[in-house]
């Protein structure tokens, strides 16, 4: 489960609790999110768990996540697609250096575990 506080310039802050259900195939993954009030978020934030902190930027048709904790400065670029064929045919921007879609050690969960 992921507890998230999402803020963007000139937009209201959103609080979400999300659950990923694992990859259905090589690219897709079902995700369910429940939107929370700030009070609910603050209560849940006191529960034990590991933390990964990042800032997300919209770049080149995708999202660039730059981590503060763990691995300060580590960045992951991701794109969401409407179908698997779009994902298969995608050419990433030149600033990317490594394909990590199927690398478990780069998942948000694994990175939060590394932060301990």
C-alpha cells in the first residue's frame, strides 16, 4: 500500500492511499486509489512503514521522479500507455540511460525498503 501526498503548483493538495496488484502482463499493472482527507492522511502517516520521498516533474510526455530519500538525486522516468503495443513501440527520450521496467530493485517499494 502507498500513502501519497500529491501537490502541484496552483492546484489543491491531494491525499491518496493506493494499492498495486502486480503485473498482469509484461507492462500493465492494476492500481486502485482511494482519496483521503488531510485528517485521514495524517492519521495513516503515523502508522509504521517505510518511506521513499520524491518530487515528480512532467517531462517529455512522461513523469520524472527525482528521489530525495533514499538515493538523493536518483531519478526514474516513466510513461503510461493506453495499450501494450504502444509501450512496446515506444522510444524513450535521449536523457534516459537504462530500461528498468522489469527491474524489481527500482520499484517504489524496493526503494523505500532500502531507505529503511
